[in-house]
C-alpha cells in the first residue's frame, strides 16, 4: 500500500515537473519567434532592412543576442521606489501569462489540465496583468510610470468586459466552459463557431489587442508622451520579463481565440486519427495567423486618443456583445 502511494506521488511530481519545464521552455521560445517575426514584418511593411547581422542575412539570432544583452545589463532600482513591489511586478505579469498555458488544448487530450471552467479560468488569470502593471507604475516613483499604470488599469478594466462577453455566445453554443469541450463541440457540429460567432470573434480580437496594450491601444506606453509608461524605470532582465510577457500573451490570446472560434486543433476534413499528430501544428498555424494580424494592426494604424478608446469599449463593443449574446440565446432555444 505504501509503495503504491509512493509511486503515485512520484509519478504526479514527475508529470508536474515535466509540464512546468515544458512551459518554462515554451515562453522564451515563443517570445523569440514572435519577436523576430515582428521585427522582420515591421521592416518589410515599412521598406526597412530589419535585423541581418546576428544569425546571418536573416538575423535569426537577433533576439538571442538581445536576451544576452538584457541579462548583462545592470539591474537598477530607483532610490525612491518601493523595492519589493517594484521587483514583484514583472514576475506577476509573467506568471499570469504562463498560467494561461494550463487550459489551452494543443491536441486531442494534449492539455495540461482540462478544467470544467477552463474559459472562466483563462479570462480570470489574464486580468492578473492589470495588477502587475499597476504595481509597476505605482512602485516606480516616477510620474510617467504612474500615469502609464493608471492608463493601463483604466484600459484593461474597460476592455475586460467586452472580452468576457464576447466568449459567452460560444459557451452558449457549446454548452460547456471547458476549452477541450468547446473544440469537441465544434468537431461535433462540423464547422468552426466563427461562422455564426463572427461578431463575437471580432469583439474578442479587438479587446485582446487592448488587453495586450498594443497599437492602436498602446496609451499606457505611448513613448511620445510617457517615455515608456509603466516600464520607464525598468532595465535588464526585469524589462525582459515585460517583453516576454507581451509576446507570450500575444500567443495565448491568439490560442484562446483559435480554440473558441476557429476549431482549435481541428480542421474540417482532417480524420480524427490524424489529429493526434497534426493537431498541434494546425493550432500553431491558426495562432500564428492571428498573431500576424496583430502585428499587421500595430504597424498600420495610428494610436487612439484616450476618449476614443473608452468610447469604442463602452459605446460599441459592450452593446454589440450583449446583442450577440441575446441573439445566440434566442437561436439556441428556438433551434
């Protein structure tokens, strides 16, 4: 009996350690891939050369060189800063990002933990970044950082509501909040939910851009106004944590959108036995397509004014999301 319990305990920790190690490797790798893609795509869109020294003519090692540079830089903490909070802020932002990987289904049964309330968990965890950003802005003892933190809090609060409401229609159609269950419901229906939930998909992607504070929603950074906003006083590896969190969050938000609206790891016409191998590649293809759209938006549109940002959230996205929920619920009952 004791040997059996010991074996179960050891297997559990080996499995948990393996999962944690996998996520720990995925986050910097995703940061490098999407960071490199952003540099090359932005250069192409603006007719610039882009990185081409580190790693040959493609500059593939530029992000590795940048990572080494960040770790070599001096870790500076402002004299008037609240040091414990200042140090904890980037860690909290990165931990919130890592925790999102828990409920993303990468293939049939290929999920860290299939929670019954997976989508609720994902949306709740994503709001941790708001706390981390506020901590960074307040603790820096810098007025630019404080303004950036307050802007970020107001923005993330405004867009958290349409982000949550956008997924309700999908949950109604699937009849479950499990991320794995939502993919299976789309497989059973024979079509991705974006066909009927295109309004919810559009709202989710716009709100996700705002949650990521990327152009045209980058008011918390706004280098022309606030230097670098809430990250102004950060240097070295602490700044790198914010950098990694941004690109890892881009991946997780795209993965959630692909799972809820685009069928996740499933593709119409692909046999189920093939999905066990091809599923992760199908999901990655959808994720990188959505990530490309986010990069494209950043280098195409100008920054919103603060009043335009709030108006878009409260006057347009929230009412549209509520109408989408009502229509979906009526169709669900009638049909």
